C-alpha cells in the first residue's frame, strides 16, 4: 500500500515520458493516437508486473497522458494504477502557480486525456501559493471522486511537515507519499526523509538515475569494490541498484524509465534478484565510500 491511501502499488512505477519513448511514439502517430511502439512499451512494462503508470514525468505532460490514456482504452489492462502530476507553471501569468484554480484546470485537462486518475502528484513545491490552497484543491478533487490519493515530489522534510501540519489544522486530506531522487549515488534522503516518512506512515517512491550514461562509471570510479560485487552477483550495477532499492525497508516503490534493451534488462534483473541483509549492508557501505569521495572532490574544487 502507498502510505495510508489504500491504493496498492507495484514495486516499480513505469515513467511514460520522453526517456521511455512513449512521448515520441505519440508524436510519431500524430493527433490520431499512440503509435504501436508506444503501446508495446507500455504493455512490456505491464507484462513484467508493473502496474503503476506515471504520465506526468515531463513539462507539458499532454502527449504522455494521451499515450497512457489511449493504451488503457485500447488494451484494457487489469489492475492498472494511473499517476500524473501538476506543476506550478509561470507565476507571472494570473491564476498560475499552485493555486486552487490552476490545479482544478490542470486536473480537468489530465482527466480528458487519461480517464480516471488514481495518484496525483505536485511535481515541485510552490514557494508562493499557500499550502492550504493546494490542499483545498485536493480535497475538492477527492470529494468529487476524481483522484484517490495525492503526493509530492522533489521536496524536503520541512515542506512535507508543513503540508501535514496544514492538513491536520484545517481538516484537509493529507499527502500520502513522497517521490524523490534516491539511489546509490544520491542518498541524501537517508539523512532525514526516509525515517520521517516511515514515522508518518507515508509511502516513498525512489527516483534513481540508473538510466544516466555516467551512473555506472561514476560508482565504479568512486568505489571500485562495487564492480566486484556486481560481478559476484552476476547482475549489472544498474540492476543491482534497483534490487537494492527493492530491498530497502523504507522504499515503497521505485520509478523506472527504461528505453533500451539493456535498461529493460536491468529492471528484469532487479525483479529476479533478491538482495539479502548482508549484501544490502555491503552495497550501502560501498555507496557511502563513493559519496564521501564525491564530497571530498567537491570540497577541493
């Protein structure tokens, strides 16, 4: 379950945006719908057991939402959970930012493209709009049966605290999950966020950078032992990272955006590979070595 939302989720979320080619597939198909390649990619993720499809991964999410909406309509997969996001936009334009009106308008457009929405995410905090206004928009959407649960992305602990306090003070629906950057190269959220979300019974969705071309080389350069662990485990470091996230006690799910066969293979490897407590701890220690090396390098510049 994702926090206390009652929404069951798979171990991986599939990001149906530009890096997985769903966006490009829609553009190739034109206004008439999603191309067969886009349907195949979404179906491939479904066949691997992924049930959460995130259509809000890039700015101007319309093509991504249409891709997922068309796929759901055509294929009619069972048990799918659909997620999308709202962004503040340009505050110089009247009514933009995370105002109640802006959220309501964006939600209507997303519903027209996607159909039913299960999870609705604030892509990044708005330092101007009062959090109470955003939560009121969420309350209206949930009361109308338009959305099942809400989350926030790219946030720190203080922001989540303010959101939860406002929900309690005003009797408004609370966010149920946080979606942030987290992998073996970026473990910032272990300082406070992961223990905080666990204590508050929030879900946590990790966004790893394993599809970056430099991810493996950076890890190996900073912590050479990781290369040995990868070889001994007979799994690439990208797949090993995803498996490590699967085994993390405070990570509910991990967002993936595979596009190449190698990246799809990493997701499959992670699903098939179990990280025991000993390996989890060793990977964590090697990651700490890598991050300390990066901190020393940054301090010397």
